[in-house]
């Protein structure tokens, strides 16, 4: 497969600009009108000097005066119009790019997000899109307005005297090699700056999410110094990139000065000799002077192009990533009742690290099955292969005899409700956190799940009840309250399979008792899998699966496993002896 990527404008046009083509065309036409007005202005300088000032023609005074007024009026209207239209297209394009990137990133596997920190991905969506979006508009304005202005003004200059024009442009060939060198330099430094911007975002993300551990460990100075190092590294990269960008306009200034000197010496001699008029020289001089600024802006475009290229490569590298966990072309219908769950010789590696080594067990329909074992035994990985957050390397994962890979991803994941130790709440109202966008929930059904999950027990303590903000990651709620909101969400989903991952391990005794009651109510009629370190919470499970280093080494009830001895009995003895010691 070819890895060649389209050019920036082809990529933007194909994926984002095409829907706005008519608005964009209108903006381009207005830019061309705006740019061409400078040529008309310079052209009016000759009759103003020769006919009005030197020949004292009053009729031409009015003609020239109103012509110049009309030029400025047309320029004003076209300038305002193109800016409004370009702002609209630019904002819509940026919104489309950011939405597309976010949707794409959410389709990528969990493994991708494990090796790409959130700060880097946020910088792709916010920073890199902003750079590309601002620069493509600058490039388009440069091409449609400034290039037209330069061409039109040079046409006026050529019409006055082609020899003067050639003299004025004599230094242009000497700009080619320095410009190419400056472009390569700007691209390297811009890439460095974007990379450092991503690392800065990652550092901020980690600081704000870990603010309490930072305070408790007195790490404020340490973290500030780490961020300062990145900040000043970015400053150096940005200054170097700006130096490269500034080099080409600076060279244009020098070459323009040399050209004007040549024209003044050569053209001044012709005027003194009477071969040219003052009006012709002033018209030429005005055209070249007005061309000076758009020419400098065009000189800056090469550096900006390289800056955009660095960001575009980062964006395209993200969009080139493809998920490996995919829905089948034709998905098998998912079960609607509480199903059996079975793992057959399931193996899985993360890189060179084996995580599951031929895991085998069955969780019976409508029953509660607990997974126990030391940290790293593979318990959470079982949940990941069940929900296809990751696909196993070998073996089969079956739900009611159907391979999970044979179901569409939406149908498969609609089978599960998950309540984890760290309840994933969003910075929205409690109502929004429970409904998750659903609009078909009746008030009485919502009230029923609030009661069943014991959410109503604490709603009266909140300033706006169910419409109170949960805060970032649920920070406005206690651990027990967050868990009860997560349980209400799971009840409302009403799925046939329930996954509980250390759902009560971080709670105090009182909160644990309330949450445990809600979980028992939630588990009724569902196939439930529980990960638990505290064995006291799963002793009544219908079946307990004991895992060790990626293998299932035993399975049975609490009493059966204690009677057989082995790992479970050792865990039980160790845990309860510690509890007696603590007591």
C-alpha cells in the first residue's frame, strides 16, 4: 500500500473545504478585487502628476479624485467581505477537523492511547489544527490577494518602462538558494516546537490530575522546574523558527533597496534628459512601492508553509492510524438474556509480555462469578478481552456460544454494564452522567434507578439535586456517591452482563455497605463477573475463579476452594490474619 500523503491543500480540500466551496470562491473573488485595486491606484498617479499638477487640468482633477475615491471604496468593501467569508470558512474547517480527529481517535485501540499521552493528543486537536488552519488561510490570502496585487502592480511598472522593471528585480535570482535553506530550517524547528507543545500539554494534564499527590509530596518546585524546562525549550525552538521565517523577507528588503537604487540612477538620468516624465516615474515608483509589502508577505509564506507542514505531518500521522479491533462485515446477533460466558485456552501478550496463558473458565448464565488472584494475574485483562478492548492472541472468548469477534462492536458492548473502582464521571450534571445522552427515559424509570442505587439518599444534600454538577472526574462527590451514580447508570442501561472491577475497594465501611446492597440488587438476573481483592465481598459468589500469572488454576465455591487449599486458601488466610492484626 502506498504511504504517500496528499499535499496540504489537496488534503484540506478533499476532507474539509469542499462543502464550503461556493463561500470560498466568493472570498477568493473578493481577494482578487482587493489586490487589483492597488494597481489601479498606482496607474492614476501618472495623470495626477502630468495632467493635474503640471498641466493644471481642472477636469482631470475631478476625474482623478473621484477615481481614487472609487478605488478605495471598492477596496474597503472587498476587504471586509473576504475577511467575513474567510472567517466563516476557517472556523467551520477548524471545527470539522477537530471533530474528525476526535472521532477518529476514539476509534483507535486502547493500546494506542496507552502509548500516546492525553496531552499529546489534545495538542494535536487544539494546537496543530490551529496552526494548519491559520496558515492555510494565510496562504490562500497570499495567493489570491497578494500575488494578484504583485502581478498587477508589476504589470503597471512594465507598462511604464520594462527596463526600469528589470533593473528593480535584478536581485531576485539571488534569493532562491537562501530561501530553500531557510525553508528546511523552519520545518525542522517548527517540528521541534510542536513536539514540545505536546509535551507541555502532557505535563499540564499530569499536574492537574495529580494535584493532591503533588501537594502531599511537596513536588510543586520539582514539577514547576520540569514544566519550565519544556517552556523555555519551546521558546528557543519558536525563536529559531521565526529567525528562519524572517530571513527571506529581510533578503527581499535588501534586494529591493538595490533595485530601487538602480532605477533611481538609471531612470533619474532619463527624466533629466527629458526622455521620461515625472508622472511616469511617480507611477512606476508608486507601483513598486505598493508591491513591496505584498511581496514581503509572499516571502514569509515559504516559512509559514513549512510551519504548517510540520503540524500537518503530525495530524496525518494520527489519521493514518487504523484500529485493529474491528466489527465483522456481518455481525452475529447478540444474546438478549443473561448468557453463559466462556474462555477457551485464551492467550494474550502485550508486546513480549505474556498476560494470559491459556485461560479457561465458564461463568454461568444469571450467576455471579468472581475473579481473584494477585496483582498482575490477568483479571482485568479478562474484562478487556470480553469487551474487545483488545483481541486475544489465541483461543476463543464465547458469549452464549457465540464468538465475541463475530458480533458487531456496538452490539457486543451493549451487553455490558461496568462499575469500576474509579467511577468514570464527566464534568456535567448528575442527570447527564446517568442518562449519557438518552432522551427516551421516563421520569418514573429514572426515579426507580435512583432509588435502587441509593442515589436519592444524598440528592437532598446537593445544591441543585440531580442537576448539580459532578465536577471534574466527579470531584464534587464522595467516593461512595460516585459509585452509586455509576450503579444508577448501569441499572438504567439494563444489560444482561455486569462487570464489577474492585467496585467497593476504595470505600469506607459505611459507604461499602450501601454500595454493596445496590450492587446485589443490580446483579439480580444478570451474568455478573466480579474482580475483588477483598475476599469478604465475594464469599457468596456462585463461583470463584482463581488466577495466577495469566492462568486459571482453580474454580469453585468459597467453601470448596478453602477445603482444597492452594492459592485461594493462602490468600484467605493472609487477608484475614491481617484484618485480625489491624483490629
